[in-house]
C-alpha cells in the first residue's frame, strides 16, 4: 500500500533553514571537539525527564554526525582532483553548495523518517 507523501513549501523551507543552521553549528562544534557523542546528550536529557527533547536532539545529532564524514569525503575528492586540500578557499561557492545540499538532503530524510514513524516534534 503506497501513501502519498506531500510537503507544504513553507514548512519544508523552514525545516531546511533550521537544519542548515544546525548543520553549520554542528560542523564547527565537531571541528572543535571530536570526542562529542550524541549518546551522552541523550543520556543527560533522559536523566532530566526531557524525553521529547532527548529524542529530537538525538535524531538531529545522529544526522549531523554523518555530515562530518560527507565534508571529509568531499574535501578528499577536491584534493584528489585539484591537487590541493584547500580548494574550498579558492571556490567557496562549491563549499556552500555542498553545505546546502547536505542540509536539504538530511531535512528530507529526517522528515520522511519522522512521518513514517508518526513522530511529532
């Protein structure tokens, strides 16, 4: 049985905007602290009886941890093809495109996951 999956444009743009900003924050945070774990945050919020916030934060941080790997992969491809790991300094538009694409992809995947599991955040 297939279900039609539709979006409101305003809601999707708002979600993409939120995930893009959270992605930038998480990317910077992961560069500063490589030992950060979303499981630690989840356990802390569970102790404080904040189950809804814990679920939201855990899902968001789990998705954002994959972004670090994607950026590292993109950087290695740039180093392979251009001969420099700092290709993003020469072409920042490519870097911002990759950030926006990854944020949109995660927002789409996460919204589908939440829809299928009937989770309201």
